[in-house]
C-alpha cells in the first residue's frame, strides 16, 4: 500500500511554544486518517505544514511523493484545503467564489462556470448560488468551503475541523459529503476535537497532545483502551452517597469515582444492561436519583486514558 | 521567471483583480469610507475658511480641489493594505496559497483592483467639486493627464499601505495606522493653506512634501500655471516611494503569507 502523506519528525516552534514537537504521520492512499486532539495540540499546525503554508523548523514531509518544502508547487497541484475557518470570500456569491478558484486553476471562462455549477449542484447549493456567502448558514458555508477545496479535483484533501461549531444536522451533511469523496478514492486527513467524528469517518486515528503523537490506532482499538461507556448516578440525597457508591461498585466491579461536592458517582461499564440492574437495585434500597445515565466516553476521558492527564479545557 | 510563468502570474493576477472589482461593486460603502472624508474636508474648508483664506470661496475651491485629489488618492491607497490584511486574517489567502498559482498573483490582483478604486474615487470627488462650482481652467487633455498622474501617485504610495498591512495584525490596526500617517502628511502641506505663515521647520517640510508638490502639479494642470518644477518633484517622490516601499512591502508579504 503506497502512502499519500508521509511526515517524519516535524518540528515547529513559536517562541517558547512547541506547536509540533517531532510528529510522525502516515496516511495511506485512499484512506481517512483522523487527527484528534484539544485546541493547541498542534493539529492545525501539522495541516498547515502538509499544505505547504508553513515551513517546518525540522523534519520533512512528502505528499504524493513530493517534498512540501522543496517542491511546494507539485504538492499544491494535488491537495485541497478546507480550513478551520471557512476560507471563502464572504462578499462573493457561491458561484463567484468557485468560478474565481476555477479560473486560478486555469479553467477557461466557460469551463470555470460549468465546474462551479457542477459543484454547487453536487453540494446542494444551487438555490443559494447567487447569494453572497456571508448570508449562508453555518452548514452551507462549510459545504461551499468543501466545494471550493474540490475545484481542482484534489487527490489529497485536508479537512481542518470541518464541523466545529455546526449543529448536528449540518454536521451529518458534511460527514455524508466526506464519505462520498472517500468512496471516490480521495485521501483525507481530518482534524477534529470530537471523538465521535473521528470514529464516524476515520480508518485510523492519531491522537495529538502538546505537539506530539500520544496514540495511534483504529477507532475500536482506541475505544477499548478508553473503556467503553460510563455509568453516572447522582442520588437525590447526599446521605445516600455511601450506599449508592457500594451498589455501583458491586455492580461494575470497579471503585466508582466520587465527587462529594456535586454528589456524582461515575464508573466505567462494558455492558449497557447494567443500567437497568442499577435502577432495580436503587429501587430495592428505596433510593431516588436526580441523575442516572449511560454515557459514551468524552474526549476528556480519551485524553485521561491515553495521556494520564486532563485536557486543559477540563482543568479550567 | 520564465515568460510562461510570468504570463500565468499576470492572468491569475487579473482573475484576482476581478474579485477585487466584484467586491467594490458589492460593498460601495467601503469605497465611500475613503471618499467621504476628503469630500467633508472639501466642503468644510471651502465654506468655513475659504472666504477668510482666499478672499472668496470660489477662488479657494480652485486652489483646494487639486490638493484634495491628492488627499483622496492617499486615502484610497490605504485600502490595499486593509484589504490584504483582511484576506490574510480571514483565511482567504490560505486557500490561494494552497493552490498552484504564483505567489505574487494576489498582490498583482490587489494593485490592479486598486486602479479601478482610484478612478471611482477621483470621479466622485470631481463630480462633487463641479457641483460646488469647481471648473477646470485648462482643457480635457490636461484633465486626463491630471487624473492619470493622480492614479500613478496612488499606485506609488500604495506600497506603503501594503507594507503596513502585512506588518500589523488586524485590518482595524492597519486602518488606524494609515490614518495617523496620512492626516499629518496631508495637513502638513500646502493643500489647505499656503506655507508662508507656517513656522520655519514646518514650512521647510511642507514646501518639499510629496503632497504639496503633487498638489502644485495638479493645480498647474487644472488651473494653469507652472507645472515643470512641481511635476519633477512629485515624480522623484513617486520613484523614491516605490524604491523604498516596494521592496519592504514584498519582503513583509513574503514573510506573512
């Protein structure tokens, strides 16, 4: 299997901050690799290096066999970039944005208009084609941004947090588009803060933290390491906390984490059936709960499990 | 650079200039921002001080309009830096840079679109001035030369704006900085008043400032009178501005994008 992207020992410092601190990354052709990490983990810096927008301080990277520093032009003819912030011109309409990019890619006037119409159709933006991009909803903007990155039929696509700030409906739309592209053989490097997104789209996941790769693997491998789901209980009365902690501990075989301030007890579970068992046992003991839920692991928990420390956001 | 690459660079530059012109059409108020200040000054100075300064407002208007054209073009040339900075901070440039186009194309595009902006600005100003009573005393050829010269002046000084635009972080900072630079440059000249009553140090500067010399050259072209000396002076200033700010601007541009 040949590699579309290969990066070795990428380093990028901004003064004291090590945005990238020796990153290795391999993306096989036609696959989706998800880069998962909190804000400031170095995800965007890595994408900018691989998209020839930023020179690494050390290390090297090739895209489609071309060095990103020595031969950026060859790399640029292969890639499409969808930035973390939609990088279309807000004043221009959907059509104008795409025609401009097609013209810059040396399409003829008529060819550019045809390509724009084709992409607008494909992304279901035909009705809004003549409107300024600033009037688009978040999801439409992101779709236009995706369309813009596809004008030149790239074989490698960078999606830098493509769904950050989108509502679930718009997020699903973007996911559907990405799946379609992958089905057509496009290689995708996806950065995201959401485990679920990486899980949905990526063949393998690379976890970044403070400019380093802290874990790599298929989504199911990583999830196993994180420990599946979590059971949360908050008894109505704090006096019941000891009893509930014992019940939950007996049930899961793990000592539950306990927050005395909020009265929340948390324990990892592998079997969802335990939820109903817990309800019955609490009922038998005559204890009521304000909160009782089965949750998927959050990014915080992935991080806690993979790095042994909290993400910066959850510390605050 | 080979001729083919250069040709491509220009073609991409034209495509990006088309974008700039589309933006002018969609946001005319942005253009008004830079045109309105000179028009306010034109009206204010003519009707408030014109009589006191030149005996009557009509005579003052004839003296003031060429000077205000210089002020106007400097204000308009400020937009290049603001626009480029906006593109960089909004991520539009990242898209262009991730494409196989010449690095200079966005810069070429911005400057070409500027020419259109300058023409519109000067036209608006001249129409307002004519309504107020300004009359070209010479002829259409002189008028055309004056307009052309003003545009070239703007193009020469827009590199300062591009330089500042690439150095500062936000478009607002660029706008503020350019305003701070342009205001003293415009007022410390013979645009509004003659330099004879200024203190020695200021007069020394105002007599040789690019704004004064350019204003005098335009007065010669539009009202009749000496042209050669102020024109030579302004051309020297334009060459100097390009010699200093073009390398600085392209250096800052390469560093930023």
